[in-house]
């Protein structure tokens, strides 16, 4: 198996705080991997480093054989990595549909093509019925789904999802899980940050666990949940799934 | 569609006015239409591209001087002057933007840089003999005969040129808004980081939108110079002109297609009226005070501007099904 993304000895410090500490992992193409860990573990920072939103203090990020740790975010996106923001960032003065169109303009200049792609993206996350709404009319879970739709419109090869299912009812989450599975079957590689262990167990074929910026475990979901280090880091942080 | 009917009928009325109105009204409306066009240029940059300029007089002035210098000194057609002005102002805008964003000068700091550049140019032109220094440049006195190749004619001629320009600005703004550029620029305006994460090459798009805005402002400046018959650095490149450019879109509605027209129609006649009233009553500066009061009132009561308020009114009357908009929003996390 070849890795689509390889993260090698990645570190990021903010002043004295080491948010990501010498983390390495690889993502196999077409798989769903979960990145888990208590709040403040460094998951979002990892995403920022991979997506080009931040430069690492040290280490490499290799995507499809190309080093990308110094590439700007727009280039990383155009190479095929799309990300969502944990703190949602809708374009406020654009409709839901227009928001979902923006990503398509990374590969087409046709407005019609962008619009039909945006509809497909919205449909796959269950937002097609709200295409013409303003983003401030959406509930927070819907806004997270909009983040996902925006990212999907870029037609990525790797999708980074940062807690997009937070606040969803179990039936809604199950729907999203189905969509992610289908996307993965179609060849999309997904790295997702998710707090609800039930969802992680269900959807991920691999799990990477961060704690205080360092990787403390990696493996199949059932291996990882049985790992005493993982249990302790979660219980110690007062974690409740 | 309703917007187009409303906006289009305003233009038709303006065309009729041009055929019938008195010379005074025609020259007033010529200025309104020219500032509509300049407002559209400014609006493209802030309302769509998200980049604030408070030194648009720089680009207006570069266009005005290009036209005036070629015409007055060398007898070259203003059409060539307009093209030259577009190239010079577009390049000036691009260089200013490139330097600024290259060194991470953005937002309000970029806006300050636009004033600094405009003031620098004003002072430079004011001391430069070749361009007439403080004495300015004067076009040959009008004969009243219409000459399209030299863009010379009577007040009515310039009125229709200004009307055509404003209409072109409206159509152009709308076309850009609906194109790839409109979407990408509005995304960048709303959230540059999020737009970049979606593949928007913000650096080059910011330079592009500023260059286009600058080039169109130069066209407005060139025509303004012809209409006025003379240019002076302090008026054509001064801070006052930069403010006049942005009043229309701010009052009428930022980022909207018809806002600059509606805003200029409201603000400029008011300015002239108050200025005349001020002369009558011997209250100098009454027009500036009125400007200020209107600005405050609009920002206070219609923060999106006049045009969106008119659109909302139209919708509220005709589409009661939109009432679901008024339902309370669900609470956040
Ligand atoms: N831009 C930043 N500046 C300073 N500290 C940051 C920044 N981003 C994240 N951090 C810190 O880095 C640590 C990891 O944060 P984060 O990656 O958001 O964790 P997670 O997503 O796992 O909850 C936290 O202590 C956080 O406060
Ligand atoms: Mg996080």
C-alpha cells in the first residue's frame, strides 16, 4: 500500500507551548483515518500544518510524493487537499449555494459547472434544500455540513474534517457516516477529527491518537480503545463520549 | 428581475431628462452620472473585492492627466488618452497592491497607503511644470460643435457620454458579479483565509481587482477632466475627490450594482442644493454639514445603504412566503 499523505516528525511550537510534538503518521489512499485526542491535544494544529495554513517548526508533510509543508493553503488545496474549519468560516454575504460554489472555482471557471457541483456537494451533506438560504439562517450543525460541502466542491483527493459531526443527532450523524463511506469507496482519502467514539469505531479503519501534541497510539480502532495509555489520557482529561 | 426593471427605468428617465432638461440640471446630472461610474469602480474594489481605497483620487487623477496632457499639449485624441490612463492607473494600482500585500500590509493599513500614494502624487503633480504644476491644464475653449473623435461637444453631449458610462458600469458590475471573478472576489472579501483554503489565489486576485478598479477610475477621471474643461492637482487628486468617489456607493449600498447610482443621485444634488443654500444664507460649509448629517443618518438607519432598503421593501410587499426568515434562529453551540 502506498501512502497518499505522509507526516514525518512534524512539530509546531507557539512560543513555549509545543502544540504538535514530533508526530509521524501516514494515510493510505481510499481509507478513513480518525485523529483523536482530548481538547488541546494538537489535532486542529495538525490540520493547519497539513493544509498550509501554518508552517511547521520542523518536520515534513509529503502529499503524493511532493513536500508541501511550505506551500501556501491555496496551492495545497489545488494539489488535492481540502479541509474544513472546526470554528466554521462561512462567507457571510454569500448564500449557502454560493458558499459551496467557491471551491469548484479551484478547477473550473464555468459558473454553471460550479453551480451543479455545489448542488451535488450540498446534496451529499443533506443541505440541498437550504441552498438559497443565508448562512446565518443555518443551525450550527448545518454550518458544519456546509464546511464539508465547500471542501467537497474542490474535488479533493484528501479531505480533512475537523469535528464536522458535532451537534448532529445520531440519525443525522449516521447519514453523514454513510456519505463518508461512499466517498471513501469512490477513492477519497479522509482524515477526520471526531470526539464521539461510537462514530470513530464505526467509520474509521485506522486511528491516530494525540495527547499533549505527541502521538501516543496508532492502530485499528478496537486496538486503540483497548490501549491503557489512550484510556488514561482520555479519563485523565475528564473525557466523556 | 424587478431590480432591473427599477434600475432600467431610472436610466430611461435619465435619458429623457437629458433630452428635455435645462442646462443647469444637465450639468448637475452629468456630474451625478460620472460619480456613479467612479463609485462603481470604487465599489468593485471594496464591495466585491474587499479592498478599501480612500485614495481613489490617485487613479482618477492619473486618468484625467493622461487625457489632458495628450490633448492639450499634443492634440492627441482623448480616446488614446483614456486608454493610456487605464494602463497607467491600472499599473499604478497593481504596483501599489503588489508592494502592499507582498509586505503583508492589508486592510486599513492598505487604505492608508492609498491615501499616502494619492497625496504623494498630488504634491508631485503640483510641483511639476510639465503637467502645469499648480496652474493646472486647460482644454481649448469649447466651440459647441460635437466632435466624437476628440470627445468635444456641448453639455448635452457630455451628459449622454456620462449616461452611457454609468450604464456600462452597471452592466459591467453585474457581469463581473455573476462571473467566476465575482464569486472568487466575494469569497475573498468575506473571509480571505477560508477562501484560500478553497483554492482562491487571493494574492493575485487582490492585485487584479485593484488594477481593474484603478483602470476604470481613470476612465471616469478622463471624462471628468473633459467635462470640467480644466484640471488642477488639488481638486482632481485631492482627498476631497477621494471622499466624493465613495459617498455614492456608501450611501446607496456597498457591493450592490445599483447602489452607486442611487447614492450619487441622492448625495450630489443635496450637496449642490446645500451649497447654494449656504451661499444664500451666508453659511459657508453648509453642504459639508449636510453631507455629514446624511451620511450619519444613512449609516444609522440604513446601514446597508438606500438601495438594499428599497429592494427589501419591494420583497416584503410581494413575497409574504419569505416570512419564515423572521423565525427565531436556533441557538449556537
Ligand atoms: N494560533 C495559535 N497560537 C497559540 N496557541 C495555539 C494556536 N493554535 C492552537 N494553539 C494551542 O495549541 C494547543 C493545541 O490546540 P489545537 O490544535 O487546537 O488542539 P485540538 O484541536 O486537539 O483541540 C492548545 O494548547 C492551543 O491553545
Ligand atoms: Mg480542535
